[in-house]
């Protein structure tokens, strides 16, 4: 059994069922045959409760949490049940005079390792003739009828379904039915009986089509059974949202409970796969689940969908009004006999005598359904003998609603009718009642599905010549105007936002009325639950939100235009209603997910001899000079403001948690000044050594920031004005951060604050305890509901071969347990202005970002480089500053995420770009989900996963990045040479766009691990990638251009021009001494 992230194995389920069963037997003295009611929402507790009642020998009787309290009490009294099982969501629905047992309280107080005295259950004897459960059906006399089903009824009915392979032990079954449907017993107990898997839904989950769609794919649902109306809505939603792929696992699709149309079958067949069987099932609760079945085929069933023929263990006959068998084509009543015939209605022998009849020594049940038999022996539904109806699959005796209304003394006559398959209309003869009073009375006595959509109050009901109500003369309902009968005129005035909602209501309700009261319930103007689902999805489309942001539940609870307006404005005005993160006033706490990732990666994958996460910024003075004391004061100011730059990271071996702690080392921070250089080579070496220095930082003490002055040695005669108190022309300021405390977006914040502090002589002030700090973010991010993102990432990588790395042209392989040396081979390729502009123009025209376009090029290149591997997964970096508050916080936010695509080799480049764009947009919403959780969900660790070794990034250089001025002193950035690079992964491609440059604005840097690649190999790979890009964007006539619109990416060529020329020379050029033997024939 599974429910979202909860699950129980058969063994675990048995344990909890035994615990609850023993409680029923020992503490509540439940005996065999005693009725035990249960009123719970969809949950694992529902499953445990049902099975515990059965194991204790009791008779399970479900009560719907949707029913009013008055009705729930009446049903409990009718069954004479002495106990009702509830849980936390339903325990307030009953008065103190009813004995309640909370399933949740029993299960939460047990020790999972305690022993269960199962032998105490051995005295409970359950035989096949014992009653298994009771299902209430609507009663024409005003009292619901409790149908009793035996254990053998149920087990043999399930065996019949398995025999014809409607479902089997290998199926994964989604539990769609409400507990007021007997189908829920099949979906739960029947599934467990045959050893299959049942997927439960959370409350109202059957109305949330996004949630259902996710489960259909995520859980690989193979069996689905629900009523035709809901199926039509769900499958139209799938069609409209282009999610037909979620039905790929569906093996058996069943519908029943109301008439199935040919149009619906055509819709179902257009979406399901060819191996999926579509079944039309039929059978009242009194025959146990289903008694008739038909496998649908639209090519044969072109006019109507038959009810079919009896299931194994069942048989039926069709009788005319005289009790004689009907001939082919003649209408008659269906009578059913066989394994599933019920044991009668509880305490209602008068009704049993009417519906259970003996024919030739066999017991038959009179269904009241009318049908005719065709020449193939198939039954076709024709209607009802009485006024019982089916509304959205639910059996309703109209007489029960009429009796409820007639209990009001001021009503002298009443008729309830079904209108156009969707609505109940009540015609009431009264002069002292209004619609609101009638509705409130019904709401307190009837279940929601039996509440009339419309009440029409007449002075007198029309009668025919026999003195009976003439139903044909009753006025047609006008849903759209009826609600104004008791409304104040001023209440109908709508503002502009409410008018938009009003328009959507009219579309869903198919009415053209210009006035629906803003305070009138959707359900009082012809709406019902299935139309409400349609309304909700209209809202999602118009106002662009998902169920995670605003679920259907509050709309159901507040069903007026005015209330819906308020709910929807929380979406459109999200900047106002968004939850703000505030400081938590803490100095110690758990590390962030990003810090954990960096810390673990550095400890596990790399040797401690070389640093890989030292982030450098080197600035050389080109004009003016700096005061060392003012610079030191400025650094202390920045460290005081941004506490992450003085935060330690410590791993606790006892609890396995990485923690951070804010320190005060900024008070004693100093600038290092002991290295000098004479020329560029010496400077380059100093910077490189700092880049790989493993002792430059100490995370355990909070030393994550480093500043150093590199003084240039100059001749003595030029050194007269040189002083250690000043940083002068050609001296270099080396600033370094550990990546666990700093990311690329933090750079501008750091230098802006540094300039401010230096230029204004700002001094460190006392801690600003009201500013949001990085340590606060680390706590807030762990409070985010990530369940949707967890599902998203699981589906992204589902089916991907994690053990198979990309087939890159490596020169050697690394043993899986080898540490990375971090030694890198680097090649850098720049493109001319024309190619760069073509690249940017393409991105603009196709509405993609340069990142998305660069990633598309890499996918294309890898597809060709790996000789056609089309299931490609690599890692990309995301800034991950997903809230406004995070834009001004310094720290490490960057997330590393897998980007997987399954490309079609016949796609054009344009097709691939569109696919990549949609992939990137879908990932954006879930970029906050930490990599370590993605890997944990797949049961793998960070050190041995192949897609982490191939990475892509796109860097846009700020137009102000080279402009740094400290009180008149100007700096230039010392460019990182290739020798500074360390290889964090095996294959890293970085596109760089620098608008400052006059030429070569676009370039890329390919950094590969020297553990796997030689320099010459990396150079050749870089040249092939350059050639790949040129085929797409260059205007060079010597390069064979690939049409991005129509030409398949298969046509892209990675063979360099000189290689191609060399091959042609080998193939077509012949040495003079070689003789062509063909010349002699």
C-alpha cells in the first residue's frame, strides 16, 4: 500500500492490522458478526481499519466524511453499531453518545519492535458465510438500505474479475472510489487479496488532475476504474495538457456506474496504448461489485456500448412485465443470480422479499434495470423500472430525497427529477419556504451527491387525469436565473476581477445569463463536483498557477464568486502575499544543502594535497595607490556585514550532521604581505600556488576569506616612495574565498560593499541582528515542502542508466576508488564577432537564453562525439536565488542539477533547442531541490555518479566587472590563464560571453581532467566542438552549413577539414607505381 511518500509492505500492514484487531477484540470486545462503522478520509489508516475489522470478525460499514452529522448518526443507529473507527480528521463529526476509537492514536502508541500476541486472534473464527461488509444504498422510503455482503460473495466476485484478467496480481491499482461506493472495497481489499499493489490518494486527490497525472506516471499505474463522467474530464485534461505519455503503463481501464458513450470510448482509445483493454462493467452493490462485463472495441461498438454478458460465477435472465423470458430485442428487467447475490438488507425483510426471488430453485436479485438482448447475447441498457437514477455513478432513490423534503411540515407535495444527466431538480409545493431554507434542510440530512442543484417552488404541482403529478408538465429549470429569486439587487454587482470569474462560471455551466450572484454557491446554480473540477482547471489555465500553489480544496470550501475572487487574487498578487523570510537571530545551525555538497565533494572525491574550491580574484593597481590600513578596515567592515565570510563548518561524527557557526575572527583579520614578484611568470606562479593551496583556508575555524598583497620588486633607485603602508602601481591585490561561503553572484556584492567601505572610511558597527543572513537561509530552505520537487526529479531520472558513463574519447580510465588529482587539461576557443552575433541573434529570434542555446550545442556535440548516444544526462549550475530576499545575501547558493534529455536523432537543431528550452523551464521551478536528495532518492552517492562528471555552464561577464575604483585608485583584473584551472569534474564546458571586448565576445573553455585526457586529446575535442558550432552559425563559405530548421542533427560533422582532406588523399590519390588491374580487362 502506498500513499504519496508513505508506504507499507504486506508484512508491515499485517503488523498494524494485528495491533488494531487485538484492540477491537480485547478492549472493545468486538465479536464475530458485529457491525463496526468506520469514518475516515483517504489514508493508510483507512486500509488498516478495514482489514482490522475483518480480522477481528466484525462487519465493516463505511461512513462518508462528506455526509452531514445528522445522517452519520442515523446510519450508525440503523446498523446498531456500538463502535465507530475514526482518525484525527473525522473524530469531531460525532457526538459523545457514540463510542469512537481513533485509529491514529492506537497506531502512534505502539512500539514497532513489540511482540504481537497473534495467538489471541486464533479464537476469532471467520467463515465464508459470515458477513464481510455493509454498503448503504439509497432508499425510496427515505431510509438508506444497508446491503449485506458475505465473505464468499466478495472472494468469488474477485476471482471472477481475475479469471477474465480485468486485474491481476501484477497490477498497480489506483484507489479512485469514495467509500460510499462498494468499488472502494474492491480497490483495497480485492487488490490485497490477489497480492497486487494499491496506491491511495490523499483527500480529494481524485479531483486533482495534476496530482493524478503525476501518480499515473510516477507509480506506473496499470489499472484504473472510475465513472465515465470523471474519465471524460480526466482524459480531456490529459489531451489538453499533452500528457498522453502518462498512460503508457495502463493495462486495464474500467468504467461503470453510468452509461458509457461511444464518444468517450473514442477519446480513451486515442490516448491509451494499443495493449490497454477498456472494460464497461456493470452491477449493483447487491450483486457484489460487478456482475456484467464487456471489453469495448469502438470498431464494433459503433452506436452504443453494451453492458455485455455475465461474469464467470454469474448468470442472468431478462424478464418482461409478465415474468416471462424476453426474446431478442425485447425490453425487460435484468435478474441476476450467482456467487455475488447479497444476503439481504439489514433488518429489512420487507424489502428482501421484493428483490430476492426464487426461480427454478435458484435465488435471483431483481435489479430494476431494463435491458434488451441483441443477437450476440449482449445486454444493452434501456433505463429503470422505477425512479431510481444513477448520477455520476452514484445510485440515488429519488424517493429518499422527496421523503426528506416532505418531512418539512409546510411542504404538501414534492417531486425530484434528474435533469440532463447532470443535475437533480426538486419541485416543491409550498407557500412558506424559500430555496435557501430547503437547501439547508437537505444539507443537514442528505449526503452531498443527493442535494438538488435547484429547488423550484410552485403554488401547486400539475396533476394528470389520474390525480398523480404530471411530470411532463413541470416547468423546465432555468439554472442561471433561479439564484436571483432571493438575492438583493446590490449583491449582484461585480467588480472587474469578479466579472472574469463570472465569465468562467458561465462557460463551465453552459449558461448565457449575465447575472449570477457574487455570494451564491456554485453548487446552487447547477454546479456539481465534476463540473467543479472543470472550473478549477479553467482557473489554472487563466490565472496560471498549479495545484501546489493553490489546491482545489479551498475553492470547494468557499464556493462563491466573491470567495473565489479572493483566493485567485492571492495568486495574481503573489508579491504581496508571498511568505517573507526573516532573520532567526541565530549564530549556530545546520549547514545549507549547498554547503553540505561542497564539503562532502571536497572530502570524498579529491586528494587533500590539492585544493579545488579556492575561488580567486586578482586585481592589479594601474593608477593611484591604496592605504593598507583603510583597506584592512574595509575588509573588516565587509566581514562584519556578511557573516558567512566568518562562518565555520564542523562535521559532528556523533550525529553525522554538518553544522555552521558564526565566529568573530573578523575582529582580528589581517592582510597577508610576504610575497613579491619581479615579472609576470613569477606572479602567475604565485597565483597558481594559491589556487591549489589546501591550507589557504580552514573551514573548522571560519577562515574562509583570504586577502594578500603581492608587491612588485622594483630597482632600488625607483623605490624611494614605496612603502608597506601603501599599495602602489603594479602591486596586486589577491582576494580568495572558499566556495562553501561564496558563489559567482556574491562577487558584485562583495566589491560594491568594499568600495563603499573604503571610499567612505566606514568602520565596522555592531552586528546588524535584523538583516537576513546566510545561516537563516540554511534553516528556511529546510522548511520548504519539497514533495512535488522530489517527484519531479525522480521522474526526470527514471529509467536512466546511472552505471553507464558517456562514451567520451578518453586516453585512460580511472579506477572507481581513485581520488581525483584535480590536474586539468584546458583548451580555449574564441569566435569572431560575426559568429558571436549569429549565436546571439538565433537566441533572440527563438526566444531562448544563451545558456539554453549553449546547452543545446553541447547536447548536439555529445550526441555526435559518442557515436549516437541519445539518452544524455549532464550537470548544470543554477544560481538558485529563487526568492527576492536571497538576492542581497552573500554565500553559496549555486545548485548542481542533472539535465537529462532523450533526443530523437532525426530532430533538427531547432527541434532540439525547443526541447531543451522546455526542459530548462521545467527544471527552474524545482532548482531548489538539493542534489544530495536527488541522489539519495535513487540510492546512489555523490562520489560515483557518471552524470556529475560532465558539466556545462554559461558565464556572462558584467560590463562593470573590470571597473573597480577605491578612492581614486584604479584596478584591472588579472586574467586567469589555463594553468590556473583545476578539474572539478572530468569534462567541463564553459561558454563565456564578454560584451566588453571589441572582438571575440563569445568563447568557450573546455576543462578536462588530466586523469583521463591528454592535452592533445582535449585540444582536438575543442576543435571539433568549434567546428560543430561553426556549422550552425558561421557564415564562412568554406564550412558546410547545416540548416537549423529542417536538417537532422545527424548531418552535423565532427571530422575536421584537414582530416577530411587527408582521408580523401588516402582514398582517391594513387601512387604512380600502383597498377590498376582493371586497366587490363
